[in-house]
């Protein structure tokens, strides 16, 4: 185990998988790893979706706790291949397997959280530590730790993220703290960026989901998040003048243990199956929380 001090409040714990790219794999499976060679990303995927979160190197920069969609259209793992081929083939261009045209910036991206204070999302910046719990072909589980001082109060969040094969949404179990203590009844938001209003936002309060449908670089994409509907305080679309601040939000509160559970993910037209906003909404309607 190796520790690197970053700020007085935060440390980065390096453990788990090697950062050296693995050999190419051709079978559908899940995968996750820390990516220090690309500004401390943490990336995860299954046979249908891929994502990344931003780590310590991104703190005090544009990105914070938002999640980035990597749009894949092949069943086999692409994370190591895309990161390993950055010099020859940028993953911002589709070379046949998919690409990363999704903009996150300072937004929540697809399923990022924040503290809901005074009617606004207050992100907890980029993650400060990670831990790989399990990484098997069928399921990957890992933890991301977040911490940020907001107006003199230190808020913390530990996300346990689980991704399994065959699912377009990953599961998140978040535990929030306030000045180091369990943060019960804390207002929290789960966001999907509307990319400055370019995406069409929709929701189904009875099923507990929010979604966006948009065109990105010649293809269409559905993103979404969901949780148990009885735990939702409000579903709110925010249209802001500032870049990256327009979202549709699920607003909720932590339980007595400081916990919020939810799911997030996407369906990409170019990958097939989810090719219309109706198909994406129907997919979300059929899921069980």
C-alpha cells in the first residue's frame, strides 16, 4: 500500500490493480482500475457501458465529481486498450469500438452527486482515494472517497460502485459524513447534465428515474439515473446561464446511516438496441430499484 499526501484534508490510497495495461481481451466482462497515466482517472465497464471518474490530479480544475460516459459499441473490454493507445489513436475519435465525445466539465455528468445547499448542487470535487474490492468477469466493485470543505463544513462521501455484465446501469451505495460524523437527513442531489439545455430531459417520479436524450457527434445518447421513488424529495430541472450548470436532478435525503442508494447509466444509439428516446425510457421503466 502506498499513500500520497495531497492536501491537509485528503490522501490518495493506491491499492488493487496494476496501472499497466492488461493484454487485450475479447470476451464480454466487467473491468475497473485506477488510471494514474491519465491524470488519476478511475474507469469501469461491462459489456454495454463504460465510465470514468476524476481523481486528485483534477482537483481545483474544471472537473469535479461528475461521471464521464465512454461510449462503447463492442462487448469486450476497451478501457486498457483506449488508454494504452492514446498516442496513436485518440479515444475522442471512433475507430470502430466507440469513443468519448461526452462532455462533463464541472457538471454532474451522468449520475454524479452533490450536496444540495440553498437550491444548488455543491460538488465534493474529484475523488481523493480509491479501493478495488472485486474485479471479476461477472462483477466489479470498487470504492471512491470524496471530501470537500464547503463554507467551513467538511463533507465526505464514500461511494461503493458495483457494475455487472448485461446491465446498462451501475449501482451506487453512497455514505455521507459531515465534519467526520454520520450525516443523517442530509439533502443530496443526483444529476444528469443537459449539456447547457441541448438534451431533452424527462422523468418518471412513479418509477423513480430521470433521463436525458441528446445528439452528440452524429449519434444519439440516452443517459439516466434512478432510485427508489418513495425516497425522492423532488425531481427538478435546472436551466442555468453558466456553462455546465444545467441539469435534471433527483433530490433526496440521506437515511439515519447517511446512506443514499441509486443507479446510473446510458444507452447509445450507435451500439444498437437503444436507438430512440422511447426505447431508453421503456428500458428505465422496466428496471427494478
